[in-house]
């Protein structure tokens, strides 16, 4: 698979601002290894909002596919069949390793200095390589200037529990958002760069967007989940970005 023209799959995103929101449980987390659930009631959760400034960047119009992932990881035999399915069963760690390998293949500077303690992995924001979207970038790109929870009716834009036939679907089949990005909602959850909340959840990372296995309410622009960086499952993948000032290859 040729990857020299990968920038042809990248969509330029202009900068702006985005308001994010989350629900913080005020109860104590019960387990030192973050594996036990919290028994708190809904009334124990408070809404936290904040704004972030987004610099211009490029983002891939699709989630990373099996074909691209296994080509970069030198596992081409695993890409077939259904090469245009989004790659799944990839951890956050797998996704940043992929980004660095793709950057090296194209002669770009790696964005990540990866350590054994994933929470100490360093993101070089000045690097010209490929990377995960930040949590704020993801929401900004997903909403694409729209105001609601979804930019169109769900059956037009997202594979979810009611229409997915119980599995991920090939990318790019439904309507894109106003900025030309496909499958931002549904199909597969997408890993983001950010740690979720180190004080409460240690090294847990954010993922976004909902998936083929989720109910309608869980596929929206502000839906956020979290898990340990080595977590893998069949409805979780990722999408890549890079700095805006990179010229096309």
C-alpha cells in the first residue's frame, strides 16, 4: 500500500475555540488499581466545563483502517479481508507506536517519546509527525461548527447498535460532517492523546465518539469514555492528525 500520498487523506482544520464538559463523581474511587466501580449516586456527580483554544491542524478523514495499520506495522497479511474496516483491538499504546512508525516511514519527526510508564510518555507538539488528536481537538473536529449533540440524524452519519448488524463497518459509507470527516460518531470509539484524570484514575486515557455496539445516546460529540492504555476491544480504534504547517507529501 503506498503511503507517500497519505496527506491526500488529511483534512485541514482551521483553529478556533471549543467548550468541553464532563461529569465528575465527588465520591472516593474505591480501588487503588482503579478496577472497582464507584457506588456513587447520580446526585454525587457534578458538571465541569472548560474552554480550550485549538490551533490549526490536519486530521485524517477516516479512522485508521486495517490496511493502513497493518502495512505500517509490517503485518500486511492481517489486513485482509475487509481492508477498509477500521482497525480495532488496538490499545492506546499501540496507537502511539503506530504514529511514530508512520512518521519514521515518511521521514518526519516522531511526536512521541514513549516510556514504560505510559503516563510519562511525552508529546512533542513541535514535531511534524503523525499523532492522536487531543480530547479538545477531537470534539472540535467532530462538531465541525455545529451546535448540537450530532451534526445530522444518527442513521445518516453513524453505525451504532440499531444499524450496524453487530460489527464495525467499512469507513466512509455514511455522510461526513460539515468539514468532510467520516465516522466521527459510531463505528469505532477513537483513542485521544489525553489522560482522563490522573488524580482519580491514574494512567487512564480518553476515547471518544461511540461505536457500532453502542445505543443511540452514546454516540455524540460530547460523549467521552476512558480506560487503561493497554485496553483493547473490538469497537475501539483511532484516528490520526498532524500539524497544520506540514506541506503535502
